C-alpha cells in the first residue's frame, strides 16, 4: 500500500520540476491572466491535461517508439520553434500598434492550454516520450496500475497547483500594474515566446548537423 501511495508525491514533484521551468504555457498563462483573471490557470491546465491524456493514449497504443525517434523529435522541435518565433513577432508587432492585447491573449484559456501544449510547445510531447514514459513505467513496475493512477494524480495536481497560483498572483496584481505595466508584462511574455522559439530552432537545428 505504501508503495502505491508514495507514487503520488513522486508524480507531483517530477511534474513540478518541469512546470517550474519557464516555457510557452507559462508565458501564455501569465499574459492571459492579466486580462482574464485567476480562472486562466485552471482552464489552461485543463487543456494541457487533455493533450497529455492523448499523448498517454498514443504511448499505450505502442507509438512510444515513433515519438522517441530522432527524426520525429527534430521535426516537431523545429516546427514548434518556428511557430513560436512567428507568434512572438506578431504579438510584439500588435503591441506596438495597440497596447490592448496580443496575438497570444486572444485565445480562450482552454484553447490556449491545448495550443501551448502541442505544436507550440514541443517539450510536452518530447517530455512524455522520454522522462514521462520512463518514470510512469517505473510506477507501474513498483505498484502496478494503482501506482500509475496515483502517479498521474500527483502529476496533474502539480500542474493545477502551480498554474493556478501563477494566474491568481497575476490577477491580484493587475490593478497595481496599471496600463503601462500591463503593456510591459505582455511584451515580456511575447519576448519569452520569441526567445524560446529561437532556442528550439537552434537546439534541434544543430542536432541535424
């Protein structure tokens, strides 16, 4: 029983270690929370979890080998990087014309959670195909199906906790920011997406050499 229950904190801290690293989904959550409020985090994570469940289903169907192939990883990394750069440039361009919002913030949090967990965030699929699959298999070997369930509960709880905290904090501070502060926050988030896109292009582009 203990081996089963311990999978919950293991899944929680493994997921949290990844969630704490700045990425496209975090940038989107911060940007959207400044206008949509504290609901952004839970809704965005719901979309994120839907994507993760699809990836898990693909892994269960035996497509893990394809997801782990270098060609697939390079392909999705480059495409995701290019799209992030385009999105970042468009968002910055829109901010220069009108401080009311960006390309990022026009999407509903649920849709944003899906978008920034798929092609706009290649690390999600690649994480599940490598780290996620390995640690999930370990949970199964230690505590069978119950271990997998508790590991996943811990994983999803970490995502909900962190992104809900982020959106709540941004929503509480939006009155303090003011119009100029809000504009700067959106600009920073747009730049983060641009830089992440450039990083993905460099990382996966160099792997082809």
